């Protein structure tokens, strides 16, 4: 397809800007992860995994802290997360695990970039490069990397689920979906997407994986999985007030943290299921976009989990630059602005509120444009007959 000179110039400048942003955000993030001692979340997860490998129960750390009247930190992951965590955190030395974890994040970023490039390639190579680098320029990559969070890895795993489903490989898709349950606050809504699309075999494999993983961890640390679930849930309730989210508004209205989280989850996940049913004949990508936005709003998340909104940004980029949709471009810029802006802005509650509104509006734009595409497609098919 011929590229107009103006379009070529705009995309080329955009590529340069996004490359520079990506170098800064990722470069500083990788530097802090590998060469400094600032990986706060990795410092919590790594000792827990190492304790399990030695047959010790990390949930006892939580119990001891509570009995001593100390604030509980971490331990808000379910048991199967530690089983999958063996893959990413097995080195026994702190200096080695930071490098090892950084390598996994580099692979994950490569997967995300490949996915975006592949979608943009439907137009031309320049569009593919632009869409690729725009997805790798998120300011939250910096936060995720220097804290040693799982978010980049989990989003890349979900990209793998999507690609495997498009290749009709349900066993591998289900197994990889089980890996994605490493961080269930991100990945659970994507299970609903597979359910609505009737990917029952994939769901069975993923559920079998996390069940077996939870049982194995329970045996290793001699603790019932249900007790581990309870402790993880109680720890997660303490986190809800740390960042702006819908559940926080409910708490300010007088509800307890568990009630607010439950009501928020039911509201947004219920809305997601309804939207998925309305678009049941649409491609899986549409359902993943719905899952990403609903999942981000349904429960507690810190800013590093905003990476899951890539499942909305990339389809909007497809509409904008592959299908030349003006509304798609507006949605892409709106959602992109909420993700590209430097870290200081993300700490502002006013900007956090803008992000929430931008994601909801961006999803509405995407679903509206997708509906138009499907109507035209159906009319074209009808006209042939």
C-alpha cells in the first residue's frame, strides 16, 4: 500500500519520539532493577519462593507479623503463583535473580513489541514499526522494572494466549493461561473472555494447571490451599486505599474494604460479561480489550498494572493507522496519553481519574468502531448472495 508523504513523515517522527521515550523509561528501569537495591516487590517475592523451595511456609511470616502487631507486607498472592514463580525467581543469589528477572522482562517486552508489529504489518512496515515502538514507550515500564513487578511478564503471557488461540492451539493456550494466573488480578477477566468465546478445552487446561500447582505448593509447605487463599485475600484488602480506583470511592462512602472490593468486582466484571455477550461473534481481541479495561477497574491495582491497557491501545492503533479511522485515532491518542505521560503525573489523583475516564471512553470508541466494521462486513457478505 502506498504511503502518503505526510503520513510517512508523521509516523517517522513518532517512531523517533517513542524510541527515545522507550530508551529512557526502560533503560532507567532496567538499570535500577539490575544495579541498585530498589526492587521492592522482587525483594518480597524472591524470599517467599526461596522459602518454599526449602520447604518453609512463607505464610507463616505473615502470621508472625500479625501476632507481633506489625503491618503485613506482601503475601497477597495465591499458592499457584509461587509454583509459577519458580520459573522466574529460582536463582538462590540476590545478585543473580535481579539479572535473571531482567532477562525475562526483556523477553516479555520483545513479545509485546512483536504482537504490536504483527498487527501493524497488515498496513505496511512503517505502520508496524510505529505501533510497535508506541507500545514499548509506556512510562509504567519504568515503575514495573525497578520495583521488580510481574506485570510486564503477565501481559506478555496473555499476548501469548491470544496468539496461540489464533493459531488454534488450545492445549498450549490453556497451559500458558495457567502461567498468566501468576497474577490473577490481571488475568482473571481474560478467563471470562475465553469462556464467552467457548474455549472450553483451554479453560480446562488452565484450571487443571492452577489446581495441580496449588496442591503441590500445599504439599511442599504442609498447608491447606484454602488457608493460603484466606491469608492472601486478607493481605490484599490492605492495599485498596493506596491508589485511586472505584473501590476506594465506595470505601469513602462508608463500606468496608472487603465489601467495596467485592461490589466493585461484581459491577465491572458483570458489565464486562454483558459486553462480551453483546459482541460474542466478534474476534477474541475485542473480548481481551473488554477484559483489560474491566480488570483494571474491577479491583485494586497500582500504576504498574496499567500495562494491561495495551490490550485496548493496540486495537485502537489498528483502527487508527491500519483502517484510517479518525475515531480510532482519537481513542488511540486519548488512551496513549494516559499511558505515555512521565511518572510524576501518574501520582496526581486528578490524572488518575482522567486515566479511568480515558480507558472507559477509549473502550466505547473501540467497540463502536468495531461494530461498524462488523455491520459492513455482514452487509458485504449478504450482498454476495
